[in-house]
């Protein structure tokens, strides 16, 4: 078991991390997808009993990744926000302090479908419609692009595992020939089951550990 896994993708060496992140050493760039900051606050406003502190916890996880890899850039592959933040939301209070603590890192994001609701909200990061980096096209939707290997989010891919009567839905990195999808980074984002007969390879994230699968170190896939 390991919290990191060396991986070759589109001829480039990358490192997968058990927090659902991908590090590209050649460009000193750390990638995560679908943080959905502010979702817990929105759910509480709508009357759901969701604990507070989720944004703080997710920012602490990002800090841990920055400490582990010392990247020059941190790029979120879309859906940085879950909704348009309201004044006084905890995230808007926390993020400027967090950003100041990591002033040596360029924090950037690709615009996702949820981010369009927050157009014009200035939180001090750089936004991109898409971004080319080495052999990769960084975008939110996992759609192929000629001449590039797409790294995307949007789907929140998971696999459902079963042992006897016990089931577990595990986030996964889903690697295909032209398009690869990172797991959702945000803790309250749910998941989409990768079809059993889907092409490509998967790496499962279970309690922060990485497992190549299916069929090597993981239980049966439904």
C-alpha cells in the first residue's frame, strides 16, 4: 500500500497521490479536480444538517500536498466553486489567509460548469478556459482533443467494490488512451460509477492509499 504511485501518462512521468491529486514534476505542477468549495455552506442554508469546517479541512489537505511536492503551480481542473459564494461564507474568510500562506505557489483554476455561477468573484487566483502543459490539455470536461492527452475532472469517477454483503464506493483515477479523469477532491461531492466494461485503467483511492485495479489488489467490481 502506498500514498503515492509513479505513473507514465502520454509519455510523461507523473505521481499520483492518495488525496486524489496528480503531480507533474517536469512542470512542477500539482493538479486536483472538483473542489466544490462552499457546497457545505449552501447545504446548511438549505436546511441540511451538514457539519461546518469542510472548506477548512479541504484547504488543509491542499496544504499537505503543497508541503509534500513543493510545486510552483497548483491548478484545479474545474468546479473550484460549487455555487456563487455569499458574503460572509466561511470559505471567503479562510481562503485569503490560506493563499497568503502559500504565496510561492501560483494557484490557478480551469473554469468548470459550477464556476460559471461565480463569474466575477475575485479571490486572487488566475482562471483559464483550458490550459496546455507538456503533452496535456487541462480542461474540466473529459472530451478528447487532437494532439493532446486531456486531463479533466467533472465526472467524480468511482468504482463500487463488494466483498460478501459489504460494499464500498471508492474514488478512482480513470486513465484512457486520450482522456484521463481525476477523482473529485472535495469531500462532499459524491461520485459517478465507471461502467464495468469501460476501457482504460483505474487506480483506486481507499482511505488515502492507492491500489492499481481492478483485479490486482482490490475486491470484485460490480
